[in-house]
């Protein structure tokens, strides 16, 4: 049986359901009290787990025998929110009378590229590997964006408590006591969070600013880090609160609270923090003087600081161009030209700087949207709607660039050649497995510390070997 047939059969047996809230089973008042009564009875019958039992559960992990690529020390994950049009960018399909002539389609080592739309990225194509045989599971923005970040169906049993991919990387590769948080989220206020994992692995959300992180110094307390007022007040806080904060009798919430305070203290009055998060106007200009460009600049500086951050997520949108995608009605509006320039400037400068400093060798850069957009002629509104076919772009950490993996039909509507060993379309879970493998994490890990005791699979359905890394990126 072909791999694509096996996966399709699995999905038919275990469909991914996305029911609207109004269609879900209704619980009557009587049913509610019957359920509550059963719960109260069960609470008296259940025996509480002892401390050792809980600790053993948290340490219980199973894994299959696999060999991760283990070429990356860091990951930068760029989520192109709103869903970029793949046939206008990473999988360019030229349509006479539709594709703008100033896109300047040009072949570079067999890669058809819109050199007029994304000119600076031409110079980075030797570092980029484009996966064109990718499909999305869903075509709803919020659902698919979260799916891209947690690597599983958000509507599934563990969807609500599943951590961001960056949180898993933070737990597996973070350094205790480091100055900077292991997971940094830039321009990602609504990104997927830490799930049920400890709060210390949750994303540290920042909107880049020239002055850097606010409130990390006090001009009226210049000796705060050593003998000043800040140091004294922090010492007093621990004197009063340690019995409640350390090994707290109130459990995990207060322990997490203490972890937040301690992480914040490490970042106060710290020159590393200022160097990592502040930047000059000159540098910002080189990255395009945009929110996305500044995020790329800060990501580079944070990783160069080598002070604890291992995963950086950058969200950049909106690419949801249902109308006027080529800016014919409003050249200065939200279209491929205005968004494309920001992407071109920021991404190109990021790869160039990572390459020049040697960081690209140890940093995997992943760029993907939540799905693709319709192909062929534009809609009546001059735009493109949602579509399952899409592309993903990889660079760094030993990825062999200057090429594509997989191909699509002439119009880009479907996968023609899968281009990798599993012989099927690439899915979000495969991207997740690829990230874990690149940074040396066993993607088949199952951790039995989830609150339901079901076992949390780093990549879902590991026992069925349903998903796996795209090893062809390195071969």
C-alpha cells in the first residue's frame, strides 16, 4: 500500500472533526446534575496520588529508536499568517494576462522565481530549500494557524492543552538559569502558548522596539542590580514569600509564579538584554524598517547573544488577500507588493547576517503559512481564496539549498511529485517532526505527564509512524 493511501485510509478511520460549537451535543439541566452527581460520587471513591507517584508519572517517557538529524542549535520559525499565495511566490506559476509582467519570472538553478517581486531573496536562493508538495489539513485561519504551531489538530482530545512546538524545544533544549527565555515570540501576541508544560517554557512575547525591552533598568536606581533599591526589595520579597513560593504548598501555580519572577530578575540591569533587544536606525533600515524586519533583526541578535534562547517565532501578516492581491485598485494597500517588500528585505537580511556570522550553520529557519491560496485566474474581487496546496521554505542547519523538494501540477492546485521518501504530501506534523529532528529531539517521544494521563506525543500517532521528518532536506 502506498504511503499516501495509508495516510488517507487512516484519516478515513479517524477523521479530523471540526464541529461548530452550535452543533456539539447539548447537555440538559437534568443531565448536568446527573453528571455532577456521578462526579461527586467518584471523588469519594478515588484515591489521591502520592507525591512519589506523581513524580514517577512526570518522569515517564517512551520513545521509538530513531536517529534525529541533530544539526541545529537554534530554530527560527516564521509564520506567514493569513496564508501567502504559493503560486505567486514560492511555487511561481506564470499565467499570461494574469501574472504581472513586473514579477520578472526568472529561472535560478531550475527554480522559477518572481525576481521582480522578491529581488533580494534571489541572492539567498542558494541557502533555501523549498518544499512544494505540502498540504494543509484545514482552511480556517485560526484553526490552521494553531495547527501549524502545535503540530496537531487543535480540536482533538489534547488540542486545548498542547504546547507550541517552541515550548517543546524550550523544555528539551533550554538551559536552566540562562539570562534569556528559551522561547521568544516576536510580533506574536496571539501565538499558541505553553499548553500544560511548565510556565517557564511558555513563549516570551515581545514587540521589537529601538530602545529594547522596557522596564529592565531604572535611571533612578543605577546600582539596582547589586546594592541598590531593586536588589534590596527583591531580597525582602523572598524573605516574606519564600515559604509560599519555593516548594509551594499551593502547588504548581505559585511555583510558576516564582519562575516568572526569577527569569525577570535575570533580565534586569543586564547589558546582554540591551544588546540583544535594542537596535539602531541604521540596522533597522537594512532590514527594511518594518515590524517584520525589526523582528528578524532582534531574532538574529538574540541568537548571537547565545544566552539561553533556542526557539524564536516570528508572526508576519496579513497575507489574506481575497481582493486586490496585485494592488491594482490600491497600490499602497495590503497586497503582494507592499507585503512582499517587507518579506524580501527582512528575510534576506536575516539569512545574510546569519551566514556572515556563522550562525546559519547551527540555526534552522522555517517559513510557512497556514495554507495556500486558490490558483489560476483571480476572483471577481481581484484576489485569491483559501486552498490546501501550499509551500514551506527551509534554510540553515546544514539544509542543502538552491533547490525544490516536490512539485505541483501546471496550475499549482495539487501535488504532482511528492519528492520525499514517504511518498505523500507533506503535512504540518511532518514540519513539526523535521524541526524536532533538526535540533536533536526524538520526535517519537511520548511524555506521560499530561493532566489526562493519556500520554502526550511530541508528534501525534508516533506509534503508527504516521508522520516524520523531511530528511531529504539534508541529502
